[in-house]
C-alpha cells in the first residue's frame, strides 16, 4: 500500500478501514444491481478494477487496499462467524 512504517496501533485501524471499504463496495455493487459476491470474487482473483463499479466511489475505495489485505479481512470475518456459531452450538 505505502512505504510508511506501521505503528503497532495502526493495524487495528487498517483492519476496521478494510471492513468499511468492503461494506461500502458491497453496497455500491448491490445498489447498481450487480451480484456483489461474484463481482468481488472476480476482482480479487483477477485484480481487474472493471469488476467494481465506480458508483459511490467504490472503485477508488477498493484500490486503497491490496487484494491480499482484502482477502485476509474477508477470511477473518468468516472465521469469527464460525467461532461464534460453534461457541453457541457447544
């Protein structure tokens, strides 16, 4: 993303920002009538920004992060949800 040195507290802020970007991009894709899951998968696999609408600034937003950072955030959210459901089941 940048050549700046990260501070210890900055990682949590970056994680929250990645979450916000994904939510806003999802909303923009849905608002335009696209399947947000398919479009995000296409973008994450190919890196082609054409998968992301420019509506609501979504294309510019998603470019704030590297694809691997966004994928990491998605996996973290998925695992958190798994842990929540498994803790309620057992």
